[in-house]
C-alpha cells in the first residue's frame, strides 16, 4: 500500500490509488510557509477498517518532519488521530 502525495505549494493531498482509482485522500492547505491545515480525510467504503486513514496521517507527519512544517488538524478524523497519538506527533502540532 503506497501513499502518494501531490503538492503545489498552496495545497496538496496524500492519497491511495488502487488500479488507477483514488480510494482514500487527506487534503491540506498551506497557512504560510511553515504550517498546513489538514482539512479533509476520506476513505472509500471498501477500505474502511483497514487503518488507511492512519496511514494517511502518518505520511503527512513524515512529510512535515522532513519539511519542518507544523500542522493544524481541522479535519475531525485527523484531529482525533493527533489527539490519540499526541505523544508521538506533538512535535508537528502547531
């Protein structure tokens, strides 16, 4: 399962494609050069319960650490994951 990313410097997303069809995504928008707002997470019904949403958040955290960016998780799912894994992810929270 490979999480991919697209980013145009203003907004971006982490996503999962299966056989050419996007089945999951987490979108974000830049709030300045050093912060992103995670605003939406969606996983298709056929992938629910497989931890795909967590993998999207994990990919975002890896990207933020590598880029020295902080997150503002406004998406309810992402906010819940950041709260649940606060100790592991607190370094990327704004």
